C-alpha cells in the first residue's frame, strides 16, 4: 500500500509496530478503528471479555467514554483515520490492528 492510499481493511500485525508481537505476559494489545459503530461496539465488548487481550485502544472522531459501557481494558482516542499521524499513534505498540470503521469507496 502506498503512503497516499487510504487503508481499506486491516486485520493483522501492524507493519510499523515498535516491538514484537505480544507483551511479556503473552497477552495482546489490540488497536481498533470504528470502535463506536454498529460493528465496533459488540466487537469491543467481545475483546473486553477475551482473557488473552490485555489492552484495547479504540479511535474514532467523536467523543466517547468507554467506562459508560463498563469497559475496563478499553482506552479511547479521538482521531480521524485519514490523519496518518493519528493512525500511526493508534497502532504504535499494538500487536493486532482491526479496521471496523469506514472502508472508503
Ligand atoms: N453494519 C453492517 O451491517 C455492515 C455490513 C457490511 C459492511 N459494513 C461496513 O463496515 C464498516 C463499519 O460499519 P458500521 O455499521 O459499524 O458503521 P457505523 O455504525 O457508521 O460506525 C462507523 C465507525 O467508524 C467511525 N468513523 C467513521 N469515520 C471515521 C474516520 N474518518 N476516522 C475515524 N473513525 C471514523 C465512527 O465513529 P465517528 O463517526 O465518531 O468517527 C464509528 O465508530 C463500514 O465500512 C460499513 O460499510 C457494515
């Protein structure tokens, strides 16, 4: 994928992660786009219930409070996936990146 292209769908290990997959305890950090959407919310809830997942970082544009859903592993960042700096910051240190947000046309 070229630097100018918008990612359509990403499920897998990010190419620019700064550390190898999995934390020392073997549990995963998962970065998720579109965490507040129809697909994203139940997916986040599933990650919250998954013992192998230690930390979840979600990013979308509008304000959102994960604690209102009782989610304890989830950190939320406001950002636009078209902002490559925000996207880089989201995936830095993640073991897995899941794109549930807009896929473009
Ligand atoms: N729901 C379905 O049944 C279904 C079926 C087939 C395919 N899809 C596809 O799956 C994707 C997600 O569907 P959905 O129903 O969950 O959509 P949705 O309910 O509209 O949720 C979209 C999510 O993406 C975020 N988002 C949108 N634009 C963004 C941007 N530029 N930067 C960062 N976050 C952004 C939204 O939050 P903010 O608006 O706050 O940014 C929200 O969290 C879409 O591409 C859709 O076409 C959905």
